[in-house]
């Protein structure tokens, strides 16, 4: 059996599902019970009422049959009918309906007709078309007798009162259940919101509340959040500690190298060692800058992404980079929450790469209902698909000889950008620019 269609029509939210679980069984049980009960109840009441009425009718028919003459029968009926509350008269056989008559929706009428027929078989026809009266035709020795009495004496009135009452109570109970349910679901929704915000790198105040299970999940979430924050902090501390401590021996090394007596034999080697030491110094500086920036990456803010990107591009251009803003949805389209300092660094790194490895860069901003995409494209050599993952790793420099003339980086730019995106719950994607032919680096931020 395939239940995929069921999944399609089921409510997706916790509210809808809980309401379904709560309401469907209750409504079903109530409906079944009330229909069965009401039907039985009214059937029995109608039958009993009809039966007690029938004794009187049987008496009237009996008297009419037993009278010695038509006139005597008439007189006997007048005597009898009034105190019994019946209206009795002789009618012409032509007015008698051919079959029993009742309105289609008159369900207790079935029971009335059924009971009369089983108790007094000689009845010719029963007419229930007038909702307020029962007309019964019975042949006696002196002609066709029509007996009329109010319908209220054979079936219970106002059967709908019970239904209305039940409906009102059901609605009331459902409303109360919904209110309780909402209180139970609120803590779950708050936990979900806090977890989502944390995934996007935003700190949101959260305090566990609600049922024990939800509270346990909330406490576990808080502990996990604290552990992660501690880990990031430790990583930064260690990084800055090591880089800082490495500086002094490196300086000593550089000094020592410059003091070495130079001979034609050693000159080459000393120069190579000095280059190595200089590179190590650059690495240590990058490390320190990275650690420092991470520690001061600032708070999140709600900003217009287009205006933000335009500002970053403008700043880059002022420092001499060949970069233009290619496409941007009109300002004021949407506001997004992110840490502007960190995002600026990520974007600067990508623009820096594009202008270092290519000759010009273009930045575009796209807004979709689910995400913000900032794409940086260039006309450089690009990165082959199988090397893209490697390029994202820290200290990865692809093909360094190729970029010799443009000044060596340390290979941290892309990995820092990817890290920043990850901490916002987004990703950094590398691809090939269709328009410029070089690399296209895409920052994807969930909305
Ligand atoms: N736009 C690009 N076009 C071609 N190759 C690129 C581009 N961006 C990055 N690369 C390659 O990926 C490698 C890693 O880039 P990354 O930005 O991480 O380091 P880097 O630019 O070498 O140094 P840093 O950015 O730390 O100064 C680069 O060395 C380069 O070979
Ligand atoms: Mg770089």
C-alpha cells in the first residue's frame, strides 16, 4: 500500500496534526453514539406512544362495528370521541388514499405507520402528510371511518434539541482543548526558533519551559550551544596564542640569519632561508589577524542586502580594485539578519581573489523566497571542478607558480569566507562563471 497521498493532504504543522489527533476520534465517536442512540430512543418512544393511542382507536372501531345501526354507530362515536380527544367521522370511500402517505423526511412516521399496521390490521390507509395531524381510515360495518388526532400524541416533539445541545458542547470543548494545546505547543515552537537562530549564527535568549520532554530537549540544546561557543572561543584563543608565541623565535631567526657571515657558497642558501622565514612570518600574521577578527566579528543586524553589497563594492573600488556591481534587486526589497562585519570580510576575500587572479570582478545579488545569493564572478583562469574542494581548505594555494607575479596569499581567504557563511547557516559554492569565463563564487544565505 502506498500512503504518499495521505501525506500530501495531512496537515504539516504540529498544530494541525495535534488537532486532527484530538478532534477526529472525538467527533467520530460522538456522531456514531448520538446517531445510534437518538434513532433507538425516538423509535422506542414513538412506538410506545403509538401503542397507547391505539387502544383508544381500537375501542372506537369496536364500538362502531358493534352498533346495531348506522345512526346508533354515529351516536356512539359522538359519545366516545370527544372525551378521548379524537375527531371521528364517516367519509366516502373515494377520499381514502390508495396507500399510506408520509413526507419523505418524516422518519418517525415509518415507526408510526408500522406500529398501527401491526396492531390494527384492518386499517385501510394512514395519512401523515399534514405534519400536525394523523389521519387514519378504517372500514367498519356502517361505512368508512376517518379518525384524526394530533401528531404530538404519537411521536416526541423537538428531536433536534438534543442535537443542538450536543453540537454546542462539542464546539465549546474543542475550543477549550485548542487553548490547552496551544499552551503545550508554544515551548516547542520557541525551542525550534532558538535552534534555527543559532544555526544561522544569531544568539537568541532562550529558557527551557513546558512539559518535561520539551524542557529536557531545551536544556540539551542550551548545553550544546554553550559547548559549541566554548569550542570556538578556545580555538580562537589557541590560534592567537600560538601565532603570538611564534613571533619572537621567528624574529630571532631572522636576526640570526642576517648576522650570518656571507660567503659566495652560503649566499644562496641564506637568501632561501630568509624567504622561508619571511613566509612563516606572513602565515603567523594571517593567523593572528584571523583570530583577532573572529574574536571581534561583531553583532548581527537587520540590513538591506543590496545596499550592503553596494557599499562593500564601492569601498573595494575606492582602494583601486576593478569591481562593479552587476545586478541587484531594487533597494528595500527585504531585510536580512546577518553579522555585517563578518559578511564584509567574506565578500572582501572573494573580491580580492577575483581581482588578484582575474583582471575584473562583477558582483550580483539575487533574492529568492528562501535565500539570498551574492555571486562574485571574474575573468581569470577559474578553478577546475575537481580542485574546488581543495581550494576551500585552509592554507590551500593552488598552482602557486601561476600567481607568482600577483603576490602570494597564504591560502586562508576562501576557507575564512566558507567559515563565515557556515556560521550564518549558509554555504559558499564555487563554480564557473558563464558570463566572464573565470571563477564564480556564490555566497548563499538562508532567509
Ligand atoms: N577567483 C579565483 N580564480 C582562480 N583561482 C582562484 C580564485 N580564487 C581562489 N583561487 C585559488 O584558490 C586558492 C585558495 O584561495 P584563497 O583565497 O583561500 O587563498 P589565497 O588567495 O591564495 O590567499 P589569501 O586569500 O589568504 O590571501 C588560491 O591560491 C588560488 O589558487
Ligand atoms: Mg584569497
